[in-house]
C-alpha cells in the first residue's frame, strides 16, 4: 500500500481492490503456483545446494531427506479442520498442515503437500516416492512399524527419535564406556511386532542408540534414537538426526519473515496460493543470499529486498557493498575546499 503510487512502472493505473484479488485467487488454480515453484526449484537446485561451491559435504549427508510439517492457523474450521476439542467460548479455529520434504544440504522444500490439521502425518511416509540409498530424518510422530518395514525392504534408511511407550523385544544390548567407566553410548538390537487383523503379523527389526546429549553442558540428558541402519557408526546416526533441525529453521524462517497470519481469500484455493507464493519468495531470497559473497542474515536480506522492490536499483551491487554511496559522499565531503582567489 505504501508503494502503490509506483505501480505505474508496471502499467497499472489503479490499485487493485482486495475483493478483486480474492476473486482471482478463487478462480486461478493453486496448481499453477505449485508448478512455478517446482520449475524454479529444479532449475536452481544445484545453486541452492550447500556443497555446490565447497564440495566438502560428505556423500552420506547429501542423501539425507528431512520430512516434517508445520501448521498454519486459520480463521475458520469450515475449510480445513483443526485439531483438539471445541473451545468453551468462541469458535474453533481451523488449520492447514504444510507437509514438507527438504534435502539436508539445500534448505528449501523439494516436495510440499497440503492437508487439514486433523490429518495424520503417516501418509507422507510413501516408499514409492523414495529410492534405494535415501536416508530419512524425521520426528517421532512418524513412527509406523508397517511403513518402516516397507522402507527397510526398499533399501531406505530412517532415523527418528524413540517414543517412551513403545513395546519391543531386546535381542542384544552392548554398552560402550569411557576410560572412567561412564557410558558413552548404548546399542540395542530390537524387534517390533504389530498384529494385523486377518493378515500376517508385521515383524520389524531395528536398532536403538542411546547416548548422552551434551548440547547443553549444564544439563546433559539421555537421547534415544531409532533406526533400521544396523551397521553405521553411532556418530553418523546422531549427525543424521541432528540434520533434522534444518527443517525447523526453515519453518521458523517462513513464519518470522512472511505474513501467514492474514489471508486475502477465504477459499481453500486462495489459502494454498498464498502459501505457494510465500515458498516462491523464500526460494528466490535463498538464491539471492547464496549468490551474494557478503554475509547477510535472512531477515536482514528480506527487509532490504522489501524496501528496494519498487525501485530501480542494482540489487546485487547494493547487497555486496551497501555503504558504497555513503563512502563516496563522505570522501567528497572530506576533500579540501578549493582555495578562494584573493582580490
């Protein structure tokens, strides 16, 4: 709204009304924006990769795919069903889940799906979309023995966090101690069984790794990880799970820098369009950040681009040396004034 007077540069004489935008969002399919995002991602994915320049990223790290979801709260429970009980006062708010898959070395989604907040997360564990050698890092909300067994048979590795209430049979247990007799990590080979009504029981063998998490030296705690990888060193398993925080950083980045609390339309299509546009803007900003040698925080970069968006300016030049004009003006101001001619 503040820059509406500059829309003339785009050939737009009048400011579009909010109702006009809402009607356009209702009529234009969100799949159009989904395809735009997909084409941008596959065109620039090599540049977005963290190992595209350095080449120092380990091969196993490049195979890690991280899956998770974030919930966007909505104004109504009619379009996308929310979760939880109905409140005693006021109306129950709805929610849309943005199910996301990212590669650990890219930082932007490679696959996005939308469901209502009431939909369970297990549907994202789709073995048919994965290939042999892939490594999945995920939250414990995705634990499903049947899906895990399908992944194992396909040659896909998963790493997740253990739930406290899981029932299993311990086949073997090995403790690894330090010189002082304290536990460094523990390895258990376990077997899960799930009864299937009218079918053969599901039997899934896995490995539980328990270690002392020292991220907070003042408060060390035991962390238990579950994986179907029975051979890889425990340090690599821990590093694989730690990579999961890349997707948490992505969700935080999206919610802090983009407006996902206010929507321009009330239809499911309009809501999805606005989320797709947010993901497209995030991808372009990440690409701009990767192409700039000067270090910028994402929020700082987003703020500067927002300010410069309606101006004719060399964005790359400014981001590389934002103080250039100021330094030139200061240099001129410090020059000695010309000597005045004496009469």
